[in-house]
């Protein structure tokens, strides 16, 4: 079935370091892909999305490119800040059976130190 | 601002108690969802609803039921709480054909 695999955390970085969080997926058809972020004590909020192959989603300095050939949607940021410390979830919408059900990865915790 | 509001941020219940978790959205969304979040497992779908009085099982419906009597409100019910239902519960909503889900802040349930 459809699934999402993320790199395990925690990821610990110093401020201004480069960030990559790997995400790969398995899906039939043409899913949409998402990155959600969960700050401490809060619910999830959409960080960025891509709806078709080769699309690049971007927001708040984060980027991810929908790579159909490698079934990947890796999250990157050139220079992280302490305020980026959060849990990041990769997700896909397979659009199978309707209803807009998203499938989430296990989440990757990021800790950024000054 | 769009808003999904969950009635309780923290609950402590005893084994065997009936538990109600309520969720209200103000965006006129057709779809509403209940997820469970556990470390290392990510989010797992319990139930969802695509219309008033309509519901569908997700991936882990056992031990749970839901109710949607009004479009804006979706309730999760634990008929007889058990310790393995200790978890974070997240409500979300969306339009019927839109990819983005809007989440509430979560309800952390502890069953003793």
C-alpha cells in the first residue's frame, strides 16, 4: 500500500547549519506531497507542498522538490535557526478512493542549538 | 484565521471510563479527521467523516467511535478507555478535494 518513510531523528544542528531531512514514498498513481511542521505544544501546520513531478514547494526558507524518478521529497534549508526546532512530518495524498486522506511519515525531530 | 478547536488540551481518565473528545472547525469544511500521534509511529488515522452523519473507518478504528451531527463538529468517543489508548489525539479538517489539512492543537489523553 501507499506509505511514507522519513529519516529517523533526532537531528541536532548548530544555528546556521544546512538541513536535509530525507523523505521517500511509495504510491500508485500521482500523489500530492506535503511537509508539515509541529512546534512544541502545538498541532501540525502545513509548511509546503507539491502537487506534481518536478514541482518545488517552498516556504520560510525551506524547500522540497517532488522527484518522481527517485520517489523522494527531501526537505532542505540553507541556514537553520533555533526557532526551527520542531518535529517535521512528510505526507502524501494518494487521491485513491477520494476523501482527501493523508498518509504521514513517522516524523523527524529537529533540535537547533545556538 | 482558520481555526480547528479541540475541547480539551489535557485529560486524565481511569481505565473503563467513557471519554469524549470534541473538535469544532469554523471553515465550513466537508471533511473532518481524527488522528492518533505516538512517538515513532507518526500520525495514524482513526476515523474520518466526509459529511454530516457520515463516517468511515481509518487504519486503527478499534476501541473508538465517532459522531458528526453538525457539519462543524466531530467527536471521538472511547467507549471504555484502556491504558493503550494513552496518546495525543489530533483533529483535522479540509475541503472535500483540497490537499491541505488544518489541524487543532491536540488533546493529550492519559488513561490510568
